[in-house]
């Protein structure tokens, strides 16, 4: 999930604020750090729960620090509950090959685990930086989703194999 973090800034303070989680509950991970840029008040922070994460409510907190008057000032959010829930859907990625300068399709076979209303967004992460792919939307009735992806102009000359890790 994307956790939005909003800073309540003093009117005279405009410096960047570095953020990181105080701790990650078992089976959860988060991006190593995020920055609220100078002149803004919010940033989105990525949290992930793996298959081994215990389904329950945990308390999390985010630590922020910034340069203030020649030193570092540290502040923390209050403990905030976050619920780790069972997944709504699981997927199996089929093997796909992408040749330089070409586009390709990557099929993900879906298994619906819990019905949900509306649409959900599926995003591929961890791809090489020279691959571009758009997010896809699914409903609880979908049995597969197809991603269309391509390599950028800076692609290496070797084909890339995209596959699921068991």
C-alpha cells in the first residue's frame, strides 16, 4: 500500500524532511527512506506485506528528521494501527521474452481469493530499469491480466526473460 505521510510544518521551516519506518512488523517491508521535498508537505511511502505476514493489526510509526539551526531535529508520528489482511487475489506470472527494441505481453493468471467491489490496480515491480510497463486494473471477476511492456532506447542488446519465482 501507499501510505501518505503529511508534515505539519512551522511557517518558517521549508527544508526537506527525511523519513523512515521506526520498525516493520514481521513479514512486512517498507522502502528504505522517503523525502518530503522542500516546499511540500506530503509524500507517499510504500509498504508491502509478504505471504508470511501475520494477519492482524499492528502499530507502526514513522521517524522524520531534518536540518534545523545547524543540527538535526528528529520527530516521530504517533503509533498508528495498520491491519494486515488476507490477500484478495494471487497470481502466477507466465514466462515472457522481450527482445531489444520490441514490445511484448506478459500474462498473469489470477486466482480470486476473496470477492471485492470495484476495481483494483496491479503493478509490476522489480523490473529492470530499461523496461516500461503501465499498471493494469482488474475486478474480482477477472481470471487473468495482460501487461504490455517494452524496452527503452537504452536497452541492452540481450533479450530479457521475465518469469515467476516460486
